[in-house]
C-alpha cells in the first residue's frame, strides 16, 4: 500500500488549497500534483477564481487573530471528523461483555499471580518470610488499584469537559446563549 495520496484524495484537497488553509506539507503535495495534472490545475484555478469573487463581495473586515485561529481549528476539525467518520463506521464496537472483561483483566491477572505465589509458597516454602513478601505484594496491588481508580476518574472528568466544550461549540454554531460570537447584522 502506497503512502502517497492518490489523485482523488488530492482532488478533494483542492478547495482547501484555494482557501490556503492546508498545512504546509499538504499544500506542497497538492501543488506538486497540480503541476503534473492539467485537470486538477484547471479545477484549482476555478476554485481560486471563486474565492476571489467571494472575497470581493464580502465586506472588508479584519478578523481578530484569536477568533481566526479558533475558526480555522473548528473548520479543520470538522473536515477531519467527516473524513474519520467514514473510516470508523466500518469498525465494530465492543460488546458489553467484552468491555467488562477488558476492565477487569488487570485484576484477574493480578489475582492469578497472587494465587500462584501462595500455592507455590504453601507447597515448596522457599522463603522464610513468604507471608511478609505476600503482604508487601498485596499492599503494592492495593496501591496500584487506587492509582488506577484515580486515573479513571481523571479520564472521566476530561471526557465530561470535552463533551461540554463540544456542546459550547454547537451553541456557537447556532449563535445561541453561551456562544463565543454574536450574529453580525447585515451591511446596508
């Protein structure tokens, strides 16, 4: 499988290239392809003409750099999201039973190792202070469990925060309360 983008992928990037919102590496790939492909060169020129015509019709108003960065990031995120939606739609989700097994698999392994240690010690008694070693391992296991629980709560808090930011972004798209911009009245 080739790592270079194919003609169709580069053709989909032409509107973004005309708007000059691609990253440097992507823009260089598109421009290299346009030099070799007359069809894409014509299409890019048409997109550039459309961008120029639209820019002449819009009122000249400088956008705040912070808002411009946010807007550009949102546009690029949506484009990447649309591209990844088609790829992730083909991936099957894990059934609930499998998710439970993944959640508890670490504990099952730890319990199994502890059982092996206890059985080995009870049969062979190779250590004079075997129960002390088992107690230390148990304390380490409990500490690890507490650490995992704290990390899971942090991940849950971050996921909730991201969901909240996503909801704010949707409100901003509609111009609703709590959005970061207000609708601009039409120019007369």
